[in-house]
């Protein structure tokens, strides 16, 4: 298992929660749309956080359409492993 679980930030957790709640891979644009509605982030903010999650091996990028696939199990409780 990647060590990202120990280093995940609050912002990265927001992205992970969207993916966990969806229970399926989502295109990055859909993650951005959901986070714009729920926390007010713009698309660029979401894409930057997704990129950081990919770098930490918390999310895998899949084609087509930049599908985001969570590599970490859902964290319980929500604050566990948050930096």
C-alpha cells in the first residue's frame, strides 16, 4: 500500500471523499464540478490537488478523459492520516 495515507492533506482528503462517495472512477472535470458545488473550488484548484494525489500515489490517472481512480481505502475516522 502506498505511504500516501500517512501524508494526505485536508485538500487531498476532499478529493478522495468525492471519489469514495462516487464508488466509481470519475473524470477530473466531474470531480472539479462536485468540489465547486460543495466547497467552492475552481477547476484549477481541483486539478492541482488531483495532480498532488497522483504524485503521492493516492489516485491513479486512467484514460480516456483523465479518469480518477482512488488507490487508498476510505479513511476512517475522517481525520486519520491527515497532515
